[in-house]
């Protein structure tokens, strides 16, 4: 961990648009934006080729920005099976790449991310974008929403992941 905290790559998995955002910070201190973007894949390509393009984009983000951890939005059940399958496949690719680089993979639910960033687990996309803008002291919200969501996932991990790790370490020291 650097002197300014931990650098986290947040990933909002998706087959068409996969948000990637890197932040650096620690709980109780100002957070810094390192990178934000979206890896896009054309819908007319076969799934294997699309997953390859996603993997290349995530590999590039890891190589360029050197995160210390990867936080990914946990896939949740949706009514559209095709959408959830693509999201799950993109999430699996991201987890495998992070593991290959020796990075810890941390999954956060959408409501956990919303609660961490906005204080409301049922916040809408606009509220999440507004709070990401405020937390990172940006002039405007990152677009598209997938980019803002990736940053929210990374922020959530910085704020909640550190606390979870400290709790686990304390429990391990006490022999529980």
C-alpha cells in the first residue's frame, strides 16, 4: 500500500460495455482518480472474441495503472438471462486476469456499492454518478454510467475493504 492508501481497479462487468476505474486512497482521506474508461465490444462479434477484447482491455488497465487490488461488482440475478450470462462471463474474465497478476479479487454487491458511495443502498445511477463526482472532486460525472459505476466499486472497496481486512486481521490475532 502506498503512502496515500491503496490503488484499486474497479470493474463494472459487462459484455458490451465494461467499466474500468482506478482510484487511490484510504478511509477518511481524500480519494484520487487515477483512470476511468470503458472497454467496449461490438455486439456482432461472437462471444469468445468479445471476451478476448475485454481481457485485453483489463490487462492494459492493470499493466498501465498497477492496482494493488481488483474490486468487481458481484453479478446478481436479472430477468434477462442473456444479459446476466454476458455479465457473468465478463466478471469471470476479470477475476481470472486479476488472479493471474496475483491481485486480490473482491466482490461487492450493487446495493453495497450504492450504500458505501451514497449512503442509500437503493440509490439510482444519477445519484451514484453525482457522489462519485463529489468524492473524486471531478468537474463532471464520468460518462457513460458504466464508467462512474466502476469508480463507485473501487471507492466502495477502498472504504469497506480496508475495514473488512482490519477486522479479519484482528480476529486472527485474537484466535477466533
